[in-house]
C-alpha cells in the first residue's frame, strides 16, 4: 500500500506529462516558438508558421534568432553561448558565481574546518 | 501514425521517464545518498528537455559554424549567420550552463549535510533518523 | 611543484601515479587557462576552464600527500581569491555605470578595447569577466574538495568512533539493521 | 535630493542586491583581518540597503505607472529592443508589489541584523559567526533580487541564492535535529526548484521569451486562440507550465500537501533566522513569486483558468488554515507553535489569492505586510526568552511577564494581532479578507476565518495566560530584561504593528490596493 499509491501517482503524472509533451512540435522543427517566436520582421508578409526553414532563419523575429544573427556584432565574441552567458545574460552569470560562493560558505558552515 | 508521433518526440518522452525515476528515488528511497542521486537524476532530465527542445533539424550546433581562422570580421559573420546557416537555438544551452552550477551547489550542500547526519546518527537510513514529526 | 616537507602521512600511491600526475598537472592547468582565455572564441569559458584547473589541484592532492597541497593553498587564500574573482566581475559591471551606461554594459560603453574580431583580446569585457569567473570556480572547486577531506568530527563521532561502521559501503546501509 | 531621485536612483534597484553581495563577499576577509570591523560593517550595509529600498519604494509610488524598468547591459551596439518591442537581455521591473517586498526585506533584515549582534553569542558557535553574517547578507541579496526582477530565469537564479543560503542558515548551530530538519527542507526545496526549471523550460518553448511582460502578452494570445489556429496546441504547454509553477511555489510557500518541512525547519534555526524565514523567505520565494506568475504572467484574473484553480486554491487554503491552527494547539514548544501558526497564516494569504478578485488580492498583500512584521516580532520575542532563560516549553514560562515586562508586552501585542484584536494590524487584513469574500459572493468562507481566529485565540492566549498568571517552574528572580540591542528591534516592530493597525489607510489604500490594481491590469 505504501508503495502502491506513489506508483499510481507517478504513472498519472508521467502519463499527463507525456500527453502534454506530445503537443510540442517534433524535435528539430524550426517553428517551435522557443526558436522562431511568433513575430516576423518587416521584410515579409508571411506568418512564422507558414515559412520554410530558410525563411524562418531569415525573417522570423525572436530572441534566439537575434542572438544567432547579431551576437558577433553586438559583443565581439565568436562563440554565441559565451556571448549570451557573459554579455546578454551577464547578470544571471554574476548571480550564478554568487550561488557557487554561497555553496562554499554553506559547506564551510555545515562541516567546519579543522583547527590547526 | 501515433508511432511516428512518439518517435519524433522520443527525447521528450525519455525526459518524462527520467523525471519519474528521479522523483521515485527522491521520495521513496530511504537512503539519503540515494535521495541526493534522485535529485541529480531529476535535474539531468530537465537538462535533457532543454537541450532536446533547442534542436533544429540539420542545423549545426552554435560552436560548429565557424572557426576563428575562416572568418575575420564581424560583418562577414553577421552575413553568414543571417539567412544561410540555420544554427540551433543557443538560449537553452546558456540557461542549462547556469542550472548546472546551481545543481552542483545544491549537491555540495546536501552531501555536507549527509556527512554530518551520518556522524550524528550513525546511519543514513531515514526510517531510523526520523525524530522530528512535522 | 610542491615537495613533501614535514607532513608524513601514511598515504601512499604508486610511483607511476605520482610520476604521471607530476607530468600531467602543468598541462591540465595550461588547458584550463587556454579554455578561460579563449572563452569568447571557442566553446568553453570561465566555468569549464575553472573546473579543469580545480581538477588539477584535486588530482595533485590525491596523488601526493594531502596536507602538502593544503599548505600550498590555505583556506583563507582560497576565500580571498574567490571573492576577488567575483569582485572583478562586479567592478566591470560598475565601470559601465560610471561611464553613464547601465550595469554590465559591454560594447557600447567600450570599457575594454574591442580589438580585431577573432583575436585573443577582442570581445571587450568578456575576456576579463571570463578571467574572474575562472578564478572563482577553480578556487571554489579546490576549497570544496579540501573541506570535504578535512571535515571536523562532531563530539558524537569522537565518542562512538569504534562503534560506527565507517568502512562499510555507503549504499548498503539501508539494508542493514545492526547500526 | 534631485541627484538621488534623478540620476542615481535609476541604478538604485541594481545597487540593493549588489551592495549586500559586495559586503557578503568581503566579510570572511574582514573577519581574518580584524573582528571588530565586522559588526559595524554589517549593520551599516543593511542600513544603507534599507535606505535605498525606501528611496526605490518612494520612486515607484510616485511614478504614474507604479513601476520602474531597468535593462541590464542596455545598448548592445545601439540596439535595445527587438522588432516586436521585446528586450533582448535581462530586464528588471520593480512594480509596487515588488517595492513593498523590497522595503519589508531590507527593513526587517536590518532589524534582524541588529538583534543578532547579541543573540548569536548564545546560539551560534563562535567560529561560525562570520559564516552566519555572510549567509545572512546573501539571503537578503537573493530575496531583494527576487523582488526587483522582471525575467523568469533571473528570478530562478535569485531564488536559488535565497534558498541555498537559507539551507545553510537553518543548520548553522550544528545540532542533530537541525541537520535533520535542514535535510528535509533541502530535499523539498530541490524538488520545487526542479519543478520551476522545468516549468520555465515549457514556458520558454511555448512563448519564445523569458521576459515576464512579453510572456504574458504571448500567453494571452495563446489562450485566446481558437481550434485550428497555429497558437492553439501550445495552450497545453501553458497549462502544464502553470501546474508545475504552482506545485513548485506552493511547496516553498508551505501550502497544504507540502507544509511539513516548515514546522521542522523554522523552529530549529536561531531565532533571528526563524524571523527572517517565517517573515520573508516563505513570502519572497513562495507567495510573492506565486502571485507574480499567476497574475502578471499567466493572467489568472482574465478568467482563463479561474473555473479550476479558484475552487482548488480555496480548498487548499481552508485545509492549510485549519490544519495549521489545529496542529499549533497541541504543540508544547513555543517556536514550533509559531511555525505552525505561520502555516495557518500562509493559508490566509492563499485565501485572498484564491478569490481572484481585486479586493481579495489587496487583502492578501496587506496580510503579507502584516504577517511579515508580526511573525518576525513573535519569533524575536521568543528568541529573547530563550536567550535569557533557556526556556523552550510554553508550560515553563510562568511569571515571566513580570520579570521581562517589555518583551512579554511586545509578545502580547503580536499575539493579539495574530488573533485579530481590533485596533491591531492583524485584524485589518482579516477584515479586508472577510469583506472580499462577501463581495465575491462566498459568505460561508468567513466561517473558516472566524473558526481559525478562535483557534488562534486558544493557542496564543494560552501563552499569555501562562506567562502572566502561571506558576513559575524556574528561578524567576534572577531573570532580568534583555540587552538593548535585542529590545530595540522588538520595540520598533511592536510599534509598527500598532501604527499599521491604526493608520491602516496608508498600507491599504496607499500600497495594497494600487499594487493589486497593477497586477489586475
């Protein structure tokens, strides 16, 4: 009984998540909003979901595509990931270094150091 | 038809299965170290989800598209990027780099706690160390 | 490299491990530094390079006497260096404010020379931010390793030292009822 | 003044977490050099961030739109926004609710720091004082960051700073039971943070943005779409994302199924940390973000999910209120009783959210303000009792009221406010919640509020009765009043309870109602 109820709950959870996740576009589809967004630039009249992959890369207007197109010019970095984590989203990375520092201080405070 | 539907999204389904395995280890395993492993499996499943959603079919990864030797100025790079090379989505990778560091921190803290609990109680079994009844 | 001086711990690894570690450590550190300074040109950056440098210190401590490694990098120095890494990052952000732009502005504020595209000193502030983050991460990895090694024993542990099953594998504990 | 409000103030909301962060990084080094500089430095820092928070609050209040925006790393190559008007980097956005929370965090944080100058001599081992202050400042920085941010992932990172430092702070006295409670807290917290990252991933993939304001526009488009529209399939992702967010944040906010960790973790911490945990952490990482996501992003007030979520929240809040109050009655330790009382009060806040009306949300915001102050006051008072006498059980507290008159008077004020005695702050927020439930057409819900107030009276008046009229169990004569640095924060909080109760129109009409109006836009 103690293991039966969580098993049923897990199954229900997994099933509902799978049902939800099947609503995603297939893997690799360039029309996923995370990649292409819902907007397009002034150069075209087509909506994003009517475009081919090449047209998406050229005309769709989203943050991801902006990073892919303009990060070398905006930041001077060749590597796009570095351009994002150290320039566009640099505030996150600062706080992330702080998280590591917090973990160090936390471990020191929990374990303590040997007194020499 | 539905097999095609599932096969095209197989990474997402693996994500959900991994998520449930991690949740199982976290909630039902009595050993504290196994619970920590459960947290790590959970986090890994979320990373897999992010990276799978970043893919664009036949698109090169963001690091693959140009080397420093081939391209020498920003205008050329911008031209190469705008319209000719369908690179994958770079944002999930960047977010996951942050999330990994957070996961490392949480793991470090939880391992430190596990060591201290083992010293104080002599066991890692939650069924034996449960004194507080919330 | 640090040579064993005063700490005679009975912790010995084979000569092969020690020799290979001696040979590899400079190269591992060099690879980490390469990843950090080329962070804006190639995949990798402060975090990855920092972890690699930290791993080299950990490898050194595992192959040789632990206490020698700790003498080379005491806790206070490591905490100082971690803070200095984050301060480098914050100060680069603050320079943007003092030049009349927003926090962490890079190119528009031109707080560091942008250089030729694709060269080592291009990317303005990214190079310096990478250095700061790399320093912080390398130092924190090492510090965490040493803290876990030399944890302070609690009073309960010192009292019941012989009773506790310290040699047993951790994952078997939940099958065992004798504890 | 013009300088502060003009040029400098545009950067102030970045400076508040930053200044706490800079000093937190400095403390281990200062401590090594000279220990005497540490305490003044920490007090000055929190005072400064408190002043900054007041300025930000006044600036937000005086601006016509009731929010201020700030783009971090603004102007990449001169271009600021996408074609669709979306910022490409991280945008900070301090609206009125965030400014209220920022003010609360920095004010109560300052008082807790002043209080802990004396208190931690007793409860925290000597060699851990430096870590205590570092983690405390980091926790305040994380919570301040949550209050000011306008970006989902940035909120998550700040959430982790606040959470990780609070894990370490709960276990800082190194006792066995606090380690156990911390581990429970950590597992639950890690689970909730995984849910939140997953939900952020779903939200990002469904809307294509991480910016809160822009995400809310996209969500409105997706939910309003009809079958056949290309937006339509993504509504399931939005539902799943909302569900995961609710699960993650309601565990952190200690709503009913996930409330068990709070009753263990809050009492074992040092009293100053318990005050911050119950007063602020639960609200910043739980309820504030829940309100932010439900209203500002997912737009629950637009009637999208109201038919399912509102009754669900009402049931959860009723169970949370009643179970928290009932468990509090049977407790013998005072801090544990206060922790269960926190669970019940979180139920009140959820009650206001669940009504999904304008007045209900205002009542719940007012209750956030009042409960943060009152619960900090109560925990600090119980900390004084433990510091001076070592008493943890309620039954041992006989005749303490005569030996420690100021402390017990402040405790009585806080307890009366919790029960809902009319001129005090707690009564006002309960009144607003009750009127809101009448206006929402659900008058029978007032019964829950009344019943819970009755239960509150049972366990709070028991403490007061024992401490004034009970038989002393220990040598009462040697006990005297606590040192001044511990009494002054308590007195300030107690007077705030009075002031916010009598002059209720300033927090209600000045802050709670406009911020609710802003969220309902």
